[in-house]
C-alpha cells in the first residue's frame, strides 16, 4: 500500500458493487446511445483510485463516478466512441478540482457546474473545461470571490466590493479623493 488512499481502498466486494451500480446506469444512458461495458466500469473504478491517490484524497464509497456518468450521459457533446474516455477525464478533473476549490464546493455543486460549463461555455471541450472554466472557479474560491460560480465578468472579491462601496459612499457625500469637500 503506497498511500493513505490505498489503505482506505474499496474491498473486492465493494468494488464489484460499485461496478454493478455504474453498469446499472446504462438503463438511463442507453436512451442517449451510450453504454459502458463491464471492462469500462472496472477501468473507471481504477481511474477513481488513481485520481484519489494523485490528489491525496480519501473517499469512502464510490458514488462520485456514477454521479458523473449520470450527469453527463445526456450531453449532446458525448458519443459512444468517446463516452468512457470522457468519463475517465471527468473523474480525474473532479478530484483535482475538489482540492483546488479547497472542499468549499459540494460534490453536487461541482458536478452541476462542470456539466453546465461543458455543455454551454465549452462546447463539449474538456480542455476548455479544465483550462478555463474550472481554473476560474478555483481562482474565485482561492481569492474569496463573492460568488464562486459567476464567471461572466471579472472576479469581484470581497475586498474589492467593500472598497467600491466605500468609494461610492464618499462620492455621494461630496468628499473628494483628497478627503476634502467639493
């Protein structure tokens, strides 16, 4: 066992249950022309373990992979040819972003954000999702943006908002920048 995450890895029985749970999602994903094979499920669970190890994270249970598969199976940008590959990348991104957002963003919020950006802002590009949208989210979290998820404009940090409010108050009161009255 190389890492702490390995110490908490799923037992063989749990791995099989996680794989079966993931394969049960094929009922929903088949509506969109997407299915995972048993081999895909095994590989996705291995990617999960590797991503946890790489990010130094410990996770009890394995529902995250299934939540990602369920959220993304109806994407207009994913086809059967790239379905499993895309899920592998999403699993890796998810755990990386949990660290980058300092666990301030819930799993459900992060998955919803990833899906929305993937669909709308990124046109199905994982490169744009990871290199632009998720980076901006992490930056917003690290620097204390008032709304982490607001990527539509320049980040307004709490300090900036207070400074703007103070400045607006000085203008309204007739004070000049030098502290005197107009």
